[in-house]
């Protein structure tokens, strides 16, 4: 399947259904939805209680009859019906908040899809868009969309390298002339890093961390302040179940998350080994561009520089690069080219 920019310019809405967040770009209005891909459902009646940020706050705090679900995992829709309800609710609430009273022109929609996803996964994504009113869906590889959103010259006869760091996976690719030359998907993302942190505290301090404590700890680890060598962390004691506070050394936490991140560095090497030498030579100066919601993982940029000996850059607003790239294609802000969105 291939798609041209002429087809994308006919679209009026672009959707990035991520495992962590759902983002929607409306032609002429920009990004109108940027919410967690979470929904809270009453399992007794089937009623949708909350979506987005409010539903995410309910994680781990709901009674038995309320379930918090994530209909998108690893960029793939695993529950089409719930994804449709979530997306419809997010669109309605955000458009009302933005006071966009006009009806959505939903005849054509563009959507990001993970690289080389299976036909069944492609169908689930298109069915989700059909369920909210789309009559035609143009599917674009998320790696190409993110590269365009980062401002990389993907249409030029020179190599560019993009790393899209998601919640469940990290996609790495070398692009040239609007197509993917070599790509690799590593099953390590922000969730794997969170799990490594949780396991570190369980093994070293016998402490169970609440889910809301992991992200602030990442931000603290990312701080350039050299004085932040230790911090207090609250959690539940594994043996007694009583709330407990421990003071931890941040260097130990950094070492724990280096193990899963090493797989990402190996993925970069695998992509480069499948590239022609001329393209690899281009990357010596251009380096790697990091995008995606997990691009700011503490220590990732340093590990990549040390492991590849290439420059590493982080995109401006890396979390919305993919949907912003789709929006640029819809608005006609990209030079004419023919792209192969789901090349294996």
C-alpha cells in the first residue's frame, strides 16, 4: 500500500493512536486532542465513565465494578469498539472546549500506523476511524510521519535516521528519498523503563511503588543538577503492606534502567548493518533524531552517543512529532514526494 501527498491533502483530520496518548490534528486548527489513551468503564452497565486524563487518574483507585482499560497497545488497536468510544468522546469534549461548533468534515482521515504492522492490525486501525465517521482512511508509517514532524529532509537523496520512542516499543529507521531503507522495532519503551524502576525498588528496598511515582522519578533522574544524588520515595512495604519512605541513591536507579536501554542501542546497530555504506557515511554528520513521548528517558541520549559515536538530537516537542508530521502533509507544507508508508 502506498499513499501520495495529493491523497493526504484531501484529508481533514489526522490521528495518532498511541499506546500512551491519543493525538488528533484538525486541518486548519492544529492539534486539538492530546490525551492519555485510557478509558474507565462500568462493567455492570457498560457505560463509559471517563476518558483521557481523568480515566488515567483512576488507575489503581477504582472499585470492583469500574475497570480502567487501554484499548491501544504497542500502537495497535486491541479493542476496536472501546477505541471508537474513547476517540469519539475525546473529540467531542476537546472540540467543545475549543469552541469549534462546526461539524467535523470526516470524509477522509489520515492515521499513523506502526512500521510493518500486520494486515489485521491495519484493519483494526481503519475500523476505528470508520467508527467515528471517516469514509476513507489514509495510513502512513509512523516513522515517516515523525521524521516529517521533526523537520528532517526525508525527500532528499541523503540519509536521515529517526528513532521513535513509544510507550511499548522503540522504532528505528533510516530514510532516504521518502522511503524507509532499513528499520527495526525493539520491544522496549517507556513502560519497560518504568518496570525496571519498579523492580529495582522491589528487589533492593523491598518497596512497591505506586504507578504515579515512577514518572516524577524519571524527571528527577533527567535533571542536570549534580547535587540530586538521592531522594525520598514513598511506597508500600512488600512484607508488611505498610506505607514506608526510603531514601535511595539515584545512581543505582540509573544503573537499573541502563539494562533495558541497551537493547535500544543494539537496535540502532542492527539498522546500520542493513544500510549501504554511502548512507551510513551521511549519518556520521547528521546523527540520530529522537522523537516520541519517551525520547526524554534519562540516560538514553548519552548511551546512544557512547554506543554509536554519532551526534544525537532530541526533536522540539518530541511527543507530538508524528501527528504534527501528518498535519504538515495534510496542510501541504511538505515537498511533493511519493511515500511508501508501511514498507516491510
